[in-house]
């Protein structure tokens, strides 16, 4: 008897309703908060966490003439399928920590590279609005170095303090420590939200920065200085709660688009 | 001025240096083995990039540098640092210099062959395949799975299969044999990439900006890169690519944000063109040495801004 593969199962039961898929780590409170907010607005949301993905017994990712698809059977019996996804809030910056904790032995580095390469590809195959699409340098968007953000932000027209780097400085000290910025604007598609009234004249520059960074969801931090507010960093996986209810409104509208 | 970054004796770098000598064009070698004698300072201010580079007592403004060709090896493996502890001043300086160099080249207003970011797509073959398809080139039918039954169904659908790494880790392409099927359950531990085997002629296409050099490889092995090791042979000769495919290769290279690429094609007996991979840092010297195709000269002219 021919074996029953995930692809054949999914093809035979393609769901009419297409919920928004929220991909996140189990401890991502901002993702859970956004998912709740979307549900309150009547959006059907399907949350798949890192532990779900790490324990998935079956995965099929296909690329070819028919395009690219993903079918994942989760241990709970649920199924993640590119055929039944209406849009994605992607909050995975790296491989699920639950999977990373399970992997060991001499081939660990190879397995991590292989699995990362697979995640970049299957995430890219998800249909609908994707906040954010994966990049080889980060599963929810390119996790850029501060020097690259400084150059992009300056070219986008944001006020940026001069970034300096020399061959005398330990490069590991140049990555910023996670902190809560005094002010944050969040770009969601073409919308800019955030409780930073004195910065709203920078909305267009923020949109340009998100476009240049090839992402649809971007948190842009600002800090006050002697010459006024300046760009202090950007994140492709921002704290969504900083955008408040307007951010959920924007997400709901963009995901429905 | 042009920078050549890497180990001067490495074939591709040496061939480009010789081609620049022949042009002639002004260049300097950033010889990784002499990193102890180098310093670099970069300032990014309002979108502009400035700074200074000191090489062997000469100091240059970064704005003087119009182009760079990067063939860097892992600085941690430099022979000059062998025996040095992890935190030694020499290792710390080498790491800091290389990091600053790459950060600068990533944003420098110069012809950089190639920047790091656009090279990233090569780290995931199926991801890159999705990008390749956007430029009108076919890719082999591919299945990545941890399910042995799915592999068997895929094999029934497509016949002979090959398997290879998903990531940029180099692996020898292997045909899926009866012996492999006997251990297929092992894929439950880590998904594996399987592809329908595409018959035909292997063609490597080197694209330099809008210039194309195609090389046909006639080999009796599945992976011609390892023909000698596996007791087989590989014969290389210049190949005339049709205009449409050449244009697609140029568009694909540009679309990936690359100035130079090595594109692996297979042309079937029916004339269908499949694209397997885009190598963003191709060791073109192997192809030039075997065919005489002037790839280094094309690269040198591009770096020098000569049309």
C-alpha cells in the first residue's frame, strides 16, 4: 500500500479558513500579547511555539516546479501547512531553543547548520503577508551589525550618531546590550506606530529604513542627546508591547491585506 | 585604488593580481599573513563612510578605495598565529582588524566583490533555489524531510535520487542507493535533502557584472569536483551559452546582490536548463586554468572600472 505522506494528507484536506500563524519561542510574551490582541479583533490565530517545532515528528519541505511548500505534523496532532496559512507573525530569530538543547555529539555544529538552512527555506515558503521574512542572517530578518544599521539609518534620513570602529577595539564589545530604549517607533508595513510624539516627523525615514532592511516589521529605537533625538538601534524582533493597541491594529490590518 | 584581500599565493587572488598588473591598475594587497602590520579605522556618519587604512607604512583614506576583491581565510587559522593563546595581543589585533575590514566593506561606497550579506543565500540551498526560480531558471525537484516514507514516495515519483547537504557545508553529492535505503530511518534524527537526478551536461557559468564565461564539464562521476579522488575524470572546455540563459544568469547574479558569481547549471538532452546553485565566492582558477577563459581579466577590468 502506498504510504500516506504529509503532502498528500494536506492536499486532500486543504482548509477553507486560513488563520494567521504566530511562530515564536514559548517564552515570547510579546508574541503572546500580540496574538491575544489579534484574537480580540476577530482574527483567527494559530500559535506554534519552539517546543512544538522541536518535537515535530514529521516534516516535508518541497521546492520545485510547483513552487515551495512546507508540511509539518506536530506531536499534538496539529499540522502546520503552507496551504492553510493566511499570513505569518514570525518571531523566530534562531532555531527553537528546545531543539538546540536536544542536540549534542560530534556532529552538533553540522546538524545546527543543516537545520538552520532548512528553517530559512521553509519559513521563506510560507504564503501571505510575512512579518518578517527570513534572511540567511536571521530567521525573522537580517540581524545586522550596529555598523550596518548606522549606515542604513543615515542613508534613510534618520539622525544618527557617528559610528566608529578601529582595529584596536575588541569587536565583541560593539554589539549592544539589550536595554529598553527611551523611545521606540515600530514600522508595520507602511504604518508607523509608537508612543513617541516628538519623533513622528521621522515616520517617512523610518519607513525608508524598514524598506532598505527588507523587513515589514521593525522596531527603531531612539535616545536623547545634546542635539535632540538620535537613532539608537533597530530590531527585526522588537518588543511589540511598546506599540500598544495601535500596533495590534496595524498588524491586524496588514495581515488581512 | 583596488584592494585584494586574502593570501597572495592563493590561485584566484594571484590570477587577479596578475591581470591587474597587465591592465595596469593601481592595487594593494591586504595580505592576511601580515595583519600585524596593518591598522584600520572606520567612521560612519550620516550615511557617509570615512576612515583610514594603514598597510606596510602606507596610509590611505578609505574614500580612495574604489573596489575590493575579497578572498579571506578564517583569520583564526593563520599560520602566523599558530601557538598564540586565544587572548594573545596578536590574535586580538587580527580579529579586530578583520572584523573592522568586513564591517567597512559591507557599507563602503565601492565595488566590493562580494559583500558578505548577499553571499548568505548560499548558506541554504533550498532557500537559494527559491530565489533562483524567481529569475526564470528551473531547479531540480527537491524534498527535505525526516520521514523515510516520504523519501520512498518521492523516489517512486522521480526515479533516481541524489542527496546532499542543505546548508553551505560542502558535501559530496551522492546517489541514493539500496545501501542508503537500508539506513533511511536515520533521517528521523536530522532532515536530509533529496533531489531528482537531472541527466545532462554540467555547465559552470562565471558571471562578472554583465560578462558571461560558460564552461562545459564532461565527467564520468556524479560530482565532477571530486572526479580525481573518486578515480574518475573531468574534462573542461569553453561552452557557448544561449542568449536567454546568459541573460537569466546575469539577472540572477544582480538580483542576489552579487558582482561575481559561479552558477552551476545542468542542460538536459532535451535542452532544458536547470540551475543547481549560485556560488558567491567561486574559485574560478580551476576553470580558467583548464580552458584559458579570461575570467581573471574580466574580474580585474570590473574592479578597475574598465568597460
